[in-house]
């Protein structure tokens, strides 16, 4: 029973991490598809989503965290007052 529970927990972690990576990738793809053109409301929504993803990264997925850091760095200093272009990596 203990080994079965351990296997179930491992499977849950793997599924969570894969789902998390997929959601982060889809989000980053959406920002890239917009060619980085953002305005104030969109800019704030992107920042909130990045913070949400950081809090969801309960298993410390370095790959997803790195992508989020890159996106956050590209947004640093943007105010959203005017339509801005993000420099994406």
C-alpha cells in the first residue's frame, strides 16, 4: 500500500508539472503572437498572470520559472501608458 501511494503521488507530481509547463508555454506563446504589443490593461494582466504562475510553481520547475523570469525582465520598466513593444527573447 505504501509503495502504491508513493507511485500515485509521483504520478500526480508529474502530471501537475507537465500541465503547469503547458499552461506557461501557452501563455508565453500568446504574448509572442501579439508581437509584444501591449497596452495598460494587457500589461497589468500579463504581470498578474506571471505572479500567479510563480505561486503555482510549488514543485520548483526551473524551466518554467526561467521562461517567466525572461518574460518579466522583458516587461521591466514598461508603464502601459502608451502602447509599448516588448523585447522578447
